C-alpha cells in the first residue's frame, strides 16, 4: 500500500481564532501545531504569564495533499498561505526549530523582515487580495498601489497588514511598503 506524504502548511485564520482553529483541527484528527508563546504581562498590581499564539492569525497543519479541502472547511480558517499560486509547504525542520525554540525560551518576539524598494509583494487581504507588485517606496502604515490592469493606472491605498513580501529567495514576510501592484513576472 502506498504511503501518503504528509507536508506542513500554514493556514491563515480569523483574528484571535488560532487556538479555536487548532482545537477544531485536532477534533478532525488533523496534525496541528499552534506555536504558543509564554509572555509576561505587567499590570499596575501584578505580573502574569500569559500564553498567546506566537504567529498572529496562523496555525500549521501537517497533512497529505488530499486533506486540503477538509482543512479549508474548518470554521475560522480563511485560507492556506500561498506561494507561487499554491499552498506554501514548510519544511519539517523549520517547524521542529520553532518547537525547540519555544521549549527553551519564553517571551519570544517575532520580527518581520523590512520591505524595501524593488522587493516583490503580494496583497494578502482586502479587495486587492492576491495582486502582486513591486515596491517603489517603503512606507509605515499604508501603501499607495498602482494597478496596471487593462492598460490603466489606478491608485489605491492598502493597509500594510494586508501585504506580504515575496522575496527572491522564495520566502514571504508581512510588512509595509508603497507598491506598484500588477501582474509581475
């Protein structure tokens, strides 16, 4: 009998649904990993260690190709994280590195790679979702995007949280930029 290859994928969840999505996937008997970070919060009268997702709005699943629909149908999941038109696979050793890192450290911080001029980007949310472009000028909270469809230039403002860097080294990172958006080849 042929053994199915299981691959790690990242799925994008609704905001603050990471733990709920992970629980729902476990109930469906899908191997899931929601990296939990132990963070110390300081209030005026006390300190408390709180467990919160390391990657906001992301959960990892390890599935064979034929289980993608089952994952997509899970309440709270927006979609898979895509790279070059298909769900981005994550090497086992990278997931193991995250697990090992979180076992050994607490209060871990995730830093995003900065977006710079000439970086390729993809819009990850909103009405321009899935549009690609090239950064023409880095910004802080919003971007101006030029859409080149149908031979016209349309100017749009996009929230930086709705962008993902598509680097030449085949990795994606979220961030801020002023971008020229269109079909980049």
